[in-house]
């Protein structure tokens, strides 16, 4: 059993002070749905843990989902249940709500937060791909104040995000999608509940007046070292009319890109057809919503 | 590692505990408060046996650091039902033979109660979703779904009768 202290902070600045004082040996806890499991499983990363710093008493500072002009701001302490139920998310970026609704179980969604999910930096985090598709920005709070950067750049590698010792993730900022855009999230897990994604994908589609695709986003999860869109697959859709053939081409381009970036691996035999199929499904389901 | 003092309410009673900071809500419920109705199964949030209601929401108490419940309200299986009577959810589980070994049952009851407290009109589909974080390895889920649905109907009728 690891031994560590437990602290709460009264203000955002105090969070940074405590983090700085412990020089990397304090870890933030919010819902605890990842860190408590890692501690229980004696994950070597936490052998030297000096304290858990609980953010859940900073709800008024960090738990919100609000519209500000053309942007949506999502506080890091928003739970997956909050995202799933948010009318703002349902209206403007529904695939983020759908992705959140597939996380773990009701108990996990009631505790787990979007900030924790991203900072745990699992490539299989469900809310990750919608945020990547939306080119989300993250706002980071530290002793020197706040800084903003792209989520894509924030995610450095599995288990590692771009935070200095005194810093923590405060919120996500996304631009609203253009009017008429539809979104879809499709996940492949080993069972219905409590499944960690084997693969997932988030897509956005929009048609122009002539019924040709004018806007496309495809962000697959679990296949790259760091999360990303597949812009070549998006470009392939632009200017064309929706068709099964076209979805197949886009799926093929995503799997080709996977192999270009990560090479042929032991899992490729499975991942190649599977990723093609979920990209096709997601695009077809999104296109159906346009009607 | 200094002990910490945590004040919260369990089943509407205020309690203060002085415990190690690395204890979980589950440890404190079972070992300090001797409320052993809450079970420890997997200890990693996957089985739901340790489900309790924290500020109105079902949570797995194995993943809650004890410090996080300061000032909050916890309801455990010992806190459902009133005046020496079982909760309608428990009655319906007995009625429908929805348990065998019983180890998962408290967790199911708490998940079901969190759902029905919030949404007494829950459909069977909503019930299935609400108990999707609870594992049962002997009875299966159909009897539980039926039992919880029946309990919901009874609760609604009881509410109507009151009005």
C-alpha cells in the first residue's frame, strides 16, 4: 500500500503552490477513477507519491460548461455525466456528449472528469477524439498565470501531457461547429459497459446547397502515438457527394495513414479492417443525420 | 502520513472520522464505521459491489479517497428502507428471486435507488443502463431489471396515494 498525504486547495493559485512545493511528487485527484486504480495496482509512477491534491472542492471555479459567443468553455472538473447531459453540448457538439456517455459505467461517469480523462493521457480516452476533431484548446493554470495551447500539442505521449510541475489543466475551449454540421462518435469495445475503447473515431460532416461535402473532420482514436485528425482522408471527401463508396475510400485512407505512421505491427491485421469499418460506419451514420 | 479528520453524513447521521489519508470511502465505511453491507469486489471500479450514493449520485466507493467526502452526504445499503422495513427495491428483488449469493445485491440496490430517486419513470432500458456498472455472476440481470421496474411502479403508486 502506497503511503501519501491528502490535501485540498482553497484557490486555483494554491493548487499551483502546493504542486510546486512537492516538485512533481504531488498528483492531482479529481474523480479518482484512474489514479485510485493505478495506486491500487501499485503503478510504479506513484511509488514516490507524497500527496494527492483534491480539486473537487473547487467546483465553482472549475466545473462548468458555458457558451461564450462562438466558443464553448468546458471546466476541467466537469464530469462525464455533466457532458452527457449538457444541453449546450447536445446542441453544438453532440459527439462529445455521446463519447462521454460511453465512458466506463454510470458510477465512473458520475465521478470521472474530462480534465482527468485527458491528463491521464490514455490514447483510448473516449472524450479525446471529439476534442481533437474540434481542434480544442486547453487553458493551463500555473504560478506564472495562464497559458493556452492546442490539445493536440498538449498531449505529448501516452501518459504524458505538457504540464510543468506547478501547472494544472483548467479548461477546454472549442469553437462551435458551423450551422448544419453533424457529428458522430463510434466506439469499438470488448463489451457494452465498462469497456475501454479498442478503437474509436469522431467525425464531423457538412453539406453545401448542392449536396456536396463542404466540411469534414475525421479523428480516429487508439491508432496513433498521439491523437490527431487524418487530414488526407478529410480532403478526399470535400466536394464529393455522400456515398458508401466514398466512406470506404475515407476508411481506407485512415488505415493507410495508420500504417504510414506506425508501421505494420502485431495488431495491424485486426486494426486495419476494424478502423476502416468504424470510419465508414461513423461517416454513414453522420450522413444519415443530414437526411 | 498524518491522519486526517473528515466530517460527513452517512445515512443522514453526521460522523467524524480520523483516518489515514490513503484510505478509501469503502475502507472507512466497512472498517471504521462497521457498515459492512457495502461490499468490496474488484477494488478497481469495475464490478459495482461497493456502490453507494454520494450527494445523490451512484459512485463506486473503492475509487473515492476519504478526504473527498468532507461535508458530503453518503447513503449506504444500511440507509435504505425505513421504520424497520425494506425498501421497495429490496422487496421486489426478493419477490423476483433476483439474487442468489447476494454479494452484488447491495451495489445493485444503490444503483437502482440513485436512478429511481432521480427518475421514478425510468424505462427498462434506462434501468439496464443504470445497472450496467454492476456485475452479477450468478443470477443474471433479467430478474433484477424486472424487480427494479416493479419497484418503480410501486413507488409511483405510493406517491399517487399520498397526493
